[in-house]
DNA sequence: CAGTCGTATAAGCAATTGCTTATATATTCG
DNA sequence: CGAATATATAAGCAATTGCTTATACGACTG
């Protein structure tokens, strides 16, 4: 079960374009250290670090320490609050997401 | 095609709990006037009006004037940026939403 | 050990947000 | 017309946000 607060957190976290870009980069790379994320980012290292903290707090990414580096990867269940919410209202979207909730349940 | 800005708008708009509650209420009621939304809301009439403006600007609701009342309803395509984005990254979610993109295309 | 690399935290600041009260704009009714 | 109803806008304000620079922490290296 996901709470409204978790959903709010996920939405807020993804709503910032810079932070979402970091998240998308992590998705594409599979696993990447903070250093790699700073390179090619428009903002400073502390800014990236703060975004990573926000992403972790929202449950969207997980980390794995390896020496001095911390490798970030997507947390599979991080988007659940969002998917759950969409699924919960699926019947209102004119059958658009007819199978979404079923797919969600199968994946648990 | 949806832009990153549209996605940002949708996410930001839904990220506020009060505004999201207004949106969910519109979903449940099907169609409801602003007055109805103010009743049972924790915030003032102007606050609700501002939330409705934000929802409309984000493309999430549409309005229909009827005399003095303005009835709000969900805009079917409003969530497209969000769904598109989820669908775009579906292959990274470990097959979790394997059919999402297909479902999306069918509904156009 | 001291130095350096990778990352996080602190402090400060401008911009944005969400609310309020007060007022304006429609629209209908008598 | 004038009063009442439904909604929107204006102005102001406290809280939050996202960034910066500066500094601290942690782990490796020589």
C-alpha cells in the first residue's frame, strides 16, 4: 500500500527537470557513480548530491558503495506510488489503462 | 508528441496534495462546478480557483460555462505526458509495464 | 602519516509556491 | 437599473525550493 504522502514525494521529486534528468540518466546507464552524473550536468556537484538525496528519499534510486564511489541505480518499486495512483483511477480514463492494474499486480 | 515542459507541468500540478485532491474530486464527480469544489475543501474559494487555473493550464481539466456556473471535468489527454514518459522508459522497468506502450497506442 | 579523490553537508540567497484578504468581473434575478 | 451569486484576479506574505560557495567527511594512496 502506498500513501498519499509517498505519491506526493514521488511527484515532487520528478517535477524538477534537473533532478528528473539525473534520474533518467541513472535509468539509461543502469548504474553510475555520482561523479559520472556530475559530468555532463549543468549544475554543481553539491546540487547533484542534493538531487540524489531527494531521489533516494523518494525511494526512486538505491545506492551501492564501492570504495570511494557510490553507484546509483533505479529502485524498481520507486514508481509504485505513481503507477498505483494511475491504476486506482484507471476506470475514469475511458479504458485507456484497462490492463494497467492487472499488470501491476502480476509484477509483485 | 509531448514536451519535457508539459511533463514538468503535469508533475508539478499534481504534486500539490490540495490541488491533487481537487483533481481527484473532479474525477469522481465527473463534472462539478467550482462552488461544489469549494464546499468540502479545506481552503478558500480563491485558493480553489487558483488550483483550477493551474489544472487547466496543465491541460488536466476542461471547463464548460453554464450561466453563472463553470463546470469542470477531466481532460482526457491531460495525463498523456505522464503516461508517455512512463511508457518511454518501460523497457527499463524490468518488464513491469510490458504492455503499457501498446495500450497507449491503441487508445489514440 | 599527509594528500587527494569522491561525496555530503552547511549556510545563504533569489525565485517560486500556496495561501490569505480584499476587490474585480460576469451573469442572473427582481 | 441594483442586488445577489459564481468565479477570477490582485496584492502581500510565510514557507519551500534549488542553486551557489565553502567546508567537512570518508576512503584510498604514497
